[in-house]
C-alpha cells in the first residue's frame, strides 16, 4: 500500500512540475471541453492529495490500510472539488467569455489600422463584448483598403477576417 501511495503522489507532483516547466513552452494543453472535472489539473490534484495524505496517515496512525484509503479518498475528493470550483471552473468561464466566436463578428463593422494591400494581410480593430480587439484581415477580391477605412466583416478563415469597404 505504501508503494502505491508514493507512486500516486509522485505522478501528481511530476505532472504538476512538467506542466509548469514545459506546458507553456510547447503548448501542451489538454482541452476537456465541457467536462472541467476531467481536466488534468483536477486529476493531478486528486492523485497528489490522495497519495500524500494516505502516506502520512499510514505512517502516523495505526489505522488499517482500508481506513487510510477511505479517509485519503474523502480528503482528495474535497481538495479536488475546491480546486475545481475555485480555480478551474472560473478560469474556464473567463476563457469562454473573452474568447467569443470570431464567426459571431461576421456582418459587423471594424476599422483598418494597418493598410490591407492586394494579396497581403492588414490589420483591423473591432469591438467585442465591450473590449477592443485586433486581428489580421484580408480584402475580398484582393482589393486595396487604406488605413482608417471602415470595413464590414464578411467571413473568418483560420483566424483571418475577410472584409470589404463599407
């Protein structure tokens, strides 16, 4: 039992260290969609707490392995639930709220801040959810659109808006 608890604790701590050190560097990120309780953060939290609490209880009490496992499970579920409700779900909601769909911008107006040349991208500024955003843009039919021109967003392809003069 002691070996299992140490291995679980090690996996949880190892995941946390690896994701902190190389996660942003290589863009290693698992998206769990609408199931935030299955996020790697929650799973790693559960494993770390279960293994750590179990190991401490095993060595500091005279309880049976089943009692230690039961209490460790309850504590790990509690801590994982706290992390889920206080960290993961609020971050997930904030990320969804600020990253509204680019497709929702189709039909709305924007302003060209970097001229759009034939066969070259320019940049537009638009407002979404009360916040100003900028994005690359190209003109429909490879038209030239000078800086400061109001444009209408016609489409979005791979993060680039297709626009026309208003």
